[in-house]
C-alpha cells in the first residue's frame, strides 16, 4: 500500500514582519504544510520533519509579511478622477468587470482581505461568488452591499435610498438577504452632488432602526461621518465604526470636539480615518505640474488638497494620541486613488504617530 507523504514548503527570507507590532524577525522562515502555515520564526528554529517531501525557497534579500487588510474599498471605482455620480450611471456589467480588475490589483499588491464600503446593486456579491468559485482571482471579501442613504443622500445612486424607520429596517433586511456581512450607513452627506456633506442625513429614529435591525441579525454597522453632527448621531445610535470621522460644523469649518472624541473611546468604536485620499488628489496635480504649468484653478485645488491632507493627518494624530482603535481603510478607488495602493494609507498612519510596525 502506497501512502503519500505530506507535502511541505519551507520559505526562507531575510526578514519577516509578523504583523503583531514587534521588531522584524531576521533570517526568518515560514513552514507550510499543503495550504496551511504551520510555523513562523527564525530559520534555525523552523524545520520540517526529516522524512517529509519539502520544497525549499530561499530569498535572503526579501521581506515576508502577512497579507494586508483594507477595511474601506470601492471596487466599482476607476481611480482616475471620474466622479462616482457618473460611474453610477454605468451598466452593472461594466462595473462588475471593473471590480474584478480592481480585486486582482489589490491581491497582487499584498491585500488579501478587503472590506467593501459600497458598490452599485449586486456587483460585488457577484465578484465574491466568482472568486469563491475560482473563476477570477481576488482577496477575501467582507461586503455591505449597497450603502444605506436618504433620498438624494451620499451614494444613494447605488440603489439603497430609504425614508423613515420602517423603510430603513426593510432595507437592512433586504441587504442581509442579498448577502451583506455588515451594514454601511451614510450618516452625513459626502461627495455626491445632491447631498450636503456637512449636514446629518438620517434622523436618529432612522439610525436607531438601522442599528437595532443590524444587531438583531448579529451584524456590525459602520457610519460615514464627514461632520461632528453625524458622529454624535452615530454614537447615539450605537454604531460600531466611524468612517472618515471628520470634526466639522455645518458650514465646513473645523470643530474638533474633545468630549465627542472621548465618547468614541468610551463606546469602543473603531475609526477609519481615510487620510491618503486627499494626498492622492494632490499627487496627481503635482505630477501634472512636472509636465506643464498649472492653471490658476489647478494650483488653487492643489493648495486645498495639500491643506486638507495636513488637516486629516493632524486629526488622525490626535485620535491616535487619545488611544482610539484605528483601522487601515484606503477609500479607494475613489477620486484619483486607485485600488492596489493600500500601502499609502498604512504610511499615513505611521506619519500620524504609529510606529511603522504598528501601522502594518
């Protein structure tokens, strides 16, 4: 009787970043049995059984690390400056193909898990199906389906507008029926042309209906908040995560509120600061300036984008110093920020105060 021996792979690298925040492991090794990682550590401590079938790969000048997790993606986007208002008008079939392209780009730049923050209709559910069936390549996917919005609100063009607590509960149930892993709520306006970025959207009764229904099914909720009023409403509704977390008044002026910031910590919410997306716009204009002089309007936009980036970096720094639970979420592909560049957001967390290892 011929019994096949287990198959092992031993990968040796110059250093390993284990993702726990500590120093890299020098002269490290990773032992894999079939498709399971068995051990990670210093090369002299990681050895396969003597009788095993072993393939050994030695990369002394390389670094190995766990796959990154991007907790804020928009796979329908093109990342070329095309507004999402216009992209929402594309056929679902086109957006599904674009999402497949973005999923592959993410995977091949080291992102092995994504958390999608709002596509059109069922496009990302179909992408996840195709990945799980082995038809296309892409990362693991945690999906919200369509983002919940008021009529005319931020991202309502993707197909999930509702009014009143009853419609809000119904929409939560519909999204979960379609396969949503969590519920994304736009608690303020945003970049959508018909929305009001710095004003609250849903009423508190609607928000509470959403979070209560979400929690009933054992799911988490996340709220897009571009103003302090949206953060307060999200906290009152017991949302699990605050996205963007911009402290602004209704007129767009800055309004950092320490009491509200403290409350986020007390309630244990996670914060996704989305810092790099402003820098991505600035980088595009800076590259353009190397080819030709910028127009007066372009220079004005560049100045605004650079100032916005510094403001977001400083806000992120304050929240980190307060000890809040921060996550990496790129907000790409949005505006000029293409998927496949998550490392830029990781870098921003390091610029805001995390050590490079903690940022990773």
